[in-house]
């Protein structure tokens, strides 16, 4: 390893007077005390890559021992680093030094350089500025009376030498520039720096709706290059087409507040566990809906337009769906916002190709970077809506896209549905000076999480953000508050939430709880939070902070997705190379370990639940149930668990059934297994979550990762004409090794469900929602109530079986808002009818729920209760709910 290299940042500047260097940065055989240390400072840059060049060198003293305890607690992954102290005089100059190039130098007794490395400076920037900087409001703020409001633009750029606001005159016009960019040269307006590192400028009312950029004078870290860098505003709330410019939008301007949004009733407040969530992509929802006007298909406006999709959402809402979770709708990098610049699929040509052909995916992949589809996990501006979902290029500019987004929210609120936004604060698409790297352009090296060499961490497959840094957290908090205050959304789902700290999520929660109807027009305490609590990457096992992951959110009310129930129902793992590996409860398996995990999930994933294990026959606590070496039960409260069997990631539920079940499996059996899988989610304590289309047998032609698979492979059809199967072999990069397995399935016409099969699946799924809504005992809402009243009486006994679950909820021992004395959920995954004795219930009166007695599934109506024997008889492949 070359110890002289300023293109690496192996050392850290943590507080004004404290630096830290690891032993690994030193030459082999050299100890830290063998060197004399200095902080090289070059105000105009110009240090050579090996640390040479003209610079001032401030003395550093190697301190005894390790880093101070308070610093090590803040940066636990640096605890073993050697501490270096700057003199008080040097510490006082820290802010000024950071506007130039700085490096750590270590010299031998002969004066020759032995160590030269750049510095990671997030710690010292927070130390110097965070306390005051986090009290400011960033982006554009407006004051004054309506029509005469003056904007102030504020940007935090503590390492910039100067900042100007570049202001363009007038609104761009489509007939003059197809890119919808502003015209002419901008007016440079100097911004004034504050002591907290923030730069501000106040304009006039005439600035409203004008385009602007920031121009920053930087000395770039590591290279020492002096550059003037132009950037959009990281806190932009308005943008021009394709995010080329920020726009001075006043979100309180009545021009951007459609009457429909102003008058739409807010959904009624509900508890977290009352949620039944439907995960949906904005473009999927209406792209193929011929009942929506062509210009509105795939747009925000389709949610407020009567069509197949809206009628389907109404039916789901009437049955008990509470929330629509929208895949990312903030400003994205991956989709051209002007349809004229998008590549479009030749649907008729693709439809004419054989169902097992690889040609469809070849054509889709050929223009994947230019088409109109992407999941959207590639954030650019977190506080502005995505422009490609606007109904036209003109409606993607400035406040127009705000108005259209609000119309979407109104359309969903009118149906009684809460709106949940997918938030991706764990990474950005780019870093450095790439076009979409807005954060690094403004404060180079601050917002991203860096490894020991100073390179951006990419465990999320993108450029990882560091929301543990004060202004990273502030961006996350501000974004969530803005979407609630100014768009009236009702919840957030956080992507890869385990890459955030628990403190990050607590800060979001506290900021939302401070929003009140009287002062802010919204009740922030009614906003729900949940996310992916996975534990991996450079933050795993709490190596950098206490994570917002499974088992670490006790008392916060924040939910995490329950992969335990998912894998128990589906079988295998979403990471399996062979999708046929491992059969689950709903896919024909008889593994008692799956039964235990399913039962724990049905009871809200509580770690303190006690049950008799189907695997061992002994009493265990849920946290003792094994899940790949982790605790099967991990939650302290049921709202901390989001139960699901499929989501946008990985194969759809229907495709999982296609891959795991024998090809000759009858269609009727497949439909029943689909319903059984959804029942495991919907009839559970905790939060219920469905991927859009699971209820209508949605397929993605077996695609396991459809993020850039275009409209063709992401088909969604609530009109029940085409479930999306047999559209050709899915894209090769993520599916190629499985093509040999997939091709015969795609070519088999018997595996294409009829409209009648899809309608039956929908009817049975709606009944599941009705059951959840009708029976409060399925939503007890507290760990105490669940531990007191939920049992699995046949598990691990002579009455039990791996493919049978009986859950009893005793309504007599809890204070539940229900007329019901008790509830019994029976999940029979056998193809045969089952008659099972339920210990302790002989002589009690139980009957099938009225929802199912009057529902779409004729087979479940054969469920019988034998009073004297205390036996329940349930048909094969059936989820039955009985009421005492």
C-alpha cells in the first residue's frame, strides 16, 4: 500500500482540534509515535498527489491512548484510530482551512514524508456548524402578503469559497426550446455567508417561478483543483424539465393548490396495525388503461380519473384496504421527462412474438436507459415531485407538477385511502461532480458514507448516503415534513432503512409529531412509518451506529418488513439461485420450521410470544425460533412488523407459484394457493402489505428484478384481460441462468389464467380484506393483548401437522372493540380437507365468519364446526375464519 497518496482519504478530521489516523495508513513497520505529524493547508489547492507542493503545515501532537470516549461513541468504527491534536490556534482556523485543500502529513526523523493522505471531514464540519446550521430553513422560503411574497434562498455550503445564485429571466417556453430550459444568460446574484456555513440571498416578488442555479467556488478535496461548479439546489421544491434548473416555487401559492386537493377529506386516523397496504407504481397503475385519456395514462392525474384502475382501488378500499404505497415519486434520474425524448415499446410487435422468446427482452433492454419506466430508486432531488409522471412537458415545470401531484393525493383521499411515499435516503445515483450529484457538488465529500480509503460506500448498489451526518439527517427530516405539510401524504416507507440510524428515524418521528392541524393544517402524529430493516453492508451489526433495523426499533412504532413470514409461506429464499429450491407453506412444503415461523408472524412477530413448536413439540419463545441463525420473533410490539409475501422486489407471488409448483398443477389449485398465501398476511396481527396485482394473479413473466424491464414486463391490468404472464423470457442480466427452466413454463398455455380465474382470485382477496376489517380481534394492537389472547392450540401436538395452522384469539381476555367472544383462523395448506380437534374448545359454539359465508369462495363455505367434539373441518387449500 502506498502511504503517500492524497487521492485517498485514510484519516479523519473529527472535531476542530482532533484528527484521527489508523495504523493501516502507516508504512509497514512504522509506529505512529515514530513520526512527527502536521496538517497541510493550501488555501488555493495545489498539493501534489504525494503530499508535496507549497502549503502551510500546522503542527499536530500524537495524544496518548485511544480516541476520547465521547468521540469513539459517535464514530465507533474509528475507535482504534490514533488521536492527533491540533493547537488551539490551529483549531480556531478550522473553518477557514476547510475552504482550501487539507491533508495529513507524517514525517520521519529525517524530515522525509512517510504518510500523506487526504482527510474525511464530515466530523469536523458537524462539530463546527451543525448546532446552528440545523436550526435554519433551507431551499426557498417566502414571506409577505399574497402576491407580494419575497423569496429567500438558503444553501449550506461551508467549504465553498463563494456562492452565487444564477437567476434566469422569464419562464421557458416549449415552442422555443424542446428541452424546456431557460433562455439567455443568467443574472449572477452574490449570496452572503453566515457563521454556520449557510449562504443566503433575498429576492423580490418578481423572482417567483424563475429558474435558478447555484454557482460555487470550490477547492476540490484530494485533487486540490480550483473549480467553479454549477448545481441545482439540493432542497429544490420546483424544477424545470429534466431537472436542469431549480425553480423558485412557492408551495403556498394558491395557483398550485387544485380545488380538489383543498377540499378532499383527509383519511380518518387509524392505528398502525389497522393498515392494509397496497404497493403500487404510478406508471403501472394507468399506463394500459384505455378508459383514461391518452395524455393522462401513466401520470399523477390518472388517480383522479375514473378508469379501470380507480374503480379497482375503490373496490379494494370498500373491502378494507387503507393505504396505497407509491413507489418513488420524488425527482428521479433514470427517466427522460419529455416523452419526445423517451423510447417507446412497439407493443403490437412484442405481442406477436412467441411467449418463450428472448427477443422481447432484447428489444426492451436495448432502450431501457431511455424508456419511460423505472422503479425510481435513483433519487436526484428529494423534495420535488418526479416530472415524468406529469401529463405533459409543460406540466412538469415548476409548480405545475406540484399541482398534479396534489391532484393524485386528492384522488386517493377521496377514496378514503391513505397515501404512503417510498423514500430513498440511503443512497444517491451519483457522487462527485456527475450531473445528478447535487449533494457532492454543493459540499464535496460530506453527504456520502466513505470507506477506510475515502471511497464512497456502495453496499446499497449505489452511492451510499450518510444520514448519520447532521445535514444528511436534516435533509431526510425536511423532506418528510415537506411531503406531509405541503402534499398531505399519510405515511412513508424507507428503502434499506437499516442503513439509517435509529436516531434518524426518531428525528423524523419527532418532527412529524410536532405538526398540528391548528398550526400546520395536518396531524403529523397520524403519519405512519415503516421500512426495510435489513442488516448488511458497512453498517451491519451496529458497527457505525444503532441501526433502524429489525429488533432495534422497540417503542418507536416504526415497522419493518417481516422476511420470516415471507419465506415461510413462499419457501426457500429470495436469494436462491434456483427458484425451485425450498417449498413453503403455500407452495406445497411440509417443513415444521416454516410452520413455526408462520405462526410467529401471524402473532405479530413478537419475540416474547410463547408457543409449542411444531418442529420440536416443546414450549419455546418466538425469539428462539430459528430463522437462518436469527430470531424468528424480533418485535416488541405488533406495529413493528409488516407482514408480506411479495413486493416489487423479486418474483411476484403468482410467479413464485409458477416456479415452485409442478407444471401439471391445476389452475384452480394455483388460485387457491395464491389466496392462502395472501391470507397468511391479511389475517395476521401487525401490518398487512400486498404488492399491487397479487390479488389478480399478476405476473412479470417470471422476472425477478423488473426495475428497468420496461412497461412490457411490468404490466398491471385491473380489467383482468392479461395477467402479464408469457410475455417472453425476462431480461437476461438477472434471469439468464434460469431461462432453461422458464422457457417451458412460458410456452405452456395451460399456465395462462383465464379472466374467470383472475376474477375468482380477486373476489377471494377482497374477502380477506373484509375479514380483516370486520374482525378487530385480528388487529389487537398491543403486545400485551396478543400475548394474553393468541394461541396456537394444535401446534406441536398429535392434532397438528406442518401444513396446518390454527390460531385462536380469545376475545374474553382482552379489551377489544368487538362483539365477538373469540376468533379462530385456520390455514389448511393440504390439498385434502382436514378435520382437527382443537383442545379446550369442545362444547363452544363457533361458526364461519359471515364475510366468508356470503363471500366469493364457495369451497370455504363447506367449513364446519362440531360442537360436542370441539372439531373444525376445513376444505383443502383454504383459509377459514370462525367466530365464537
